[in-house]
C-alpha cells in the first residue's frame, strides 16, 4: 500500500484509559502491538490516559479534527472500566457515527456485559491484531453504528473471527480465532507514544525500567486465572532473537537499564527457556518476570547458573496455597513441595521469589488462612528475603461452548451462592465489584477474616520491608523492622496499632498495588 493511499484512508484512534498513577505508568504494550500491524496500512494515533491529564478532551478534539474510521479502547477489569466508560460515552455523544471497539481482558472475559453498553459497537475477544485489521477492512461496507445494531450493513461482519457485535435481533459471537505467533508481527513502534523517557520508570531494578512481553498466553488452565480464559490454555513463544532485538532497542535507543516482563509465564519449559536466558545473559540487564514453582523446582543446576548469569533479580511465583488439596481444586498443577524447592533454589542462586497466595476460597476460608499463614513463616525461614503477596480468591469465567463455534468465558454468579455477575460495564465499575476483581474482597468473607489478613499483611510488610521500595529511607525501614519484630516472633498479629501509626509517617511501597 502506497503512502498516498494510506493518507487517503480515515485514521484509527487507539485509547488506553487511565488505570494507574503517573508514578506507576508503563509503556502501553497492548496499543503498541495494535499500532505495529496498522503501520503502513492505516494512519493512527495513541492516547494514553495514564499520561494525558485530559484524555477525554484530547480524544474529542482529535475526532473533531477529521473523520475517523474507528476508535479502539483497551480495557482491563477493575479500575480501568470506569475511565473506559467515561471516554467511550463522551465519544458516542459527540460523534455517534464513529464505531467504538473494546478489546483486552475485560471484554474478552465479560463479552456480554461489554457489548451491552450502548457506546460499544464491537468487542474483540483475545488477541486483537488480526481481528482489528479485518474489522477495519469491512467497516466501509458495514457502515456506521445503527443502534441497537453495530452497523447499518452488518452482513460482512460474520467473517471476522474473534469478534462480538450486535445486529437488530441481538448479540452475535463470531467463532473464536486461533492465536498467532509473536514472530508474525512487526516490532513495536515505541516512538508512537511520543517521548518514551517518561515510560522508563525508576524501580529497584534500575533507574530506567522498561517493560516487554515476549510470549503470549499460558498453557496451564488454573481455575482462578483470567489468562487461562483469555488465551484458552495456549502459549506461543517468540524466537530468542526477537526478544534480544526488542530489549536492545529499549536499551540502545531509549536508555533502558532494566526489564520487567509481562509474560504470563516466562519459563514455559526448560528447553525453551535456555535460549531466552542466553539472550538475556548477553544483554546484562537486571530483570523481573512471572514464573511457576514447579518449573523452577525442576530446573537443572546448569540452567540455574544461566539464570544467575542473566541477572534475574526477582520472580513472581504463584504459590497460591499451602494445601495440595486446594492446589488440585484450583487446577494449578503444582504441589506444595515445588514452592519449597523453588524457595531453596532461588536463595542458592541469588533470586528473590515474590510468592503470591490466594486466601479465602468459599469452601473453607478460615482453614485455608490458618494453613497459609503458617506456610508463609516456613518460606521465610528458608529464604528470609522472599516476598509475600496476599490476595482474596476471585472466581474467573471458564470457557464454555456456545452457538456459532466460539467458546466464551462464562460465569453466572460470583462464587457458589452468588451474587449474580453484572450485566453492564456500569455495574462492573461499582466499588464492590472493583474490589472483588482486584482480589481485595469477597462476598462470603466475614469482617473478622478481612481484618485478620490485613493485620498479618501489615506485620509482614513492616518486619520484612520489600526490596522493591526504593523511596523509603533506610532508617525508616530499619525502624519498622524493629517495631514489628516482637509481633512476628510471637505470631501476635491482631490490631498492630503501633505499626499503623508508624506507617502514617513512614509510607512503604505496596508492590501489589503499585507494581514495580
């Protein structure tokens, strides 16, 4: 396609609604991935609500300047839903003839709720690059929105796999689309965000930490995890050279000195991990990733030596539970012994494990809490520097076949006895549902259970301040460590009022809320 032809095509506007503070902002990888396939085909612009102080105003001004073919909005469950509603509803009021598509985790997991919104014409489920291109090719024929339908002439939309849309009679879920390998797509056009430097944030890894996603999906089917439903239990790995080239660009062109990987499970298998580790070892940049305890526990000493050479500083490991029975119910595929062995190996080879636990499942919330809190102390004895993240259990939609050849993630109620799940984005944006999907609460928990976990977490974070906290002065961390010492030594976690008081004057970083 010639440049003249591209310039004659109506542009696409890609929007990342606000999801975090400016201090925690990272490169919007999902929109850069879409932008990569639009290059040379469709002109486009990215608006990042995490950086733009008035993303609604910027979007309306951009759309008023010239006709657009489509607005694409990426949406995560939780705090990003309300800003996505605000910006989409404003665009629909001012520009009713411009179609709006939502993509990302929220519309993939809750496609029915997302498409029920009058300001959402299309939902792209799962991987979005190919469906976006096919949708854009068909929009000139399909025409503008014609409420309640997504388009005036929607017949051609049946051919776009992975698309959910509306006709005059109801909602249509097109057949699912198979995942495409990362190697099929062009490199990310980082320059499209404007100045890249503000996205390279300081962290405990380095002064300019960049983010990257190498692999797509995860082949495990953990029952609590949205990734399993998002990608239907598949993993696609990139060629090691693709990872090397992306990291080299971030380092050499933009000055990145550390990497945070968004891969859902960086170490898929030992044989596939070795070439990736060799590429990272040649880069010599400290890095952070997600990992599984069973995979790490089975690695050979040679691979662990390569991990040390690659400068892996921290691995986020889903320990989830201290009970093999609970792990089996979760379909986790690991055992408690794997978590213990991963802790030992991480200590031996200089890696800090960040163990996450899911507490308060509906079957036996109190019993699981007792067992998990004892297990955390056991891990601390093995690897004192290990870090602990505590979440409350959140049910996740599981894929079920539906008419049309698709297998949508479906969940009717939140837990075995309700409440029913929201049917619109507005309901999902209500505070209680944001707390539920962010693992901050669950409807079956008692106030005493919630407070118990809060108290335990307060003692742990003060007794063992996170290495990820690069802002709090050393004296502040030392003071909190000593203040919490007796509570941890005696397992007296209840009502740590003195720690709460001290935290008002010595704020500690909270990784599970602020990321790195």
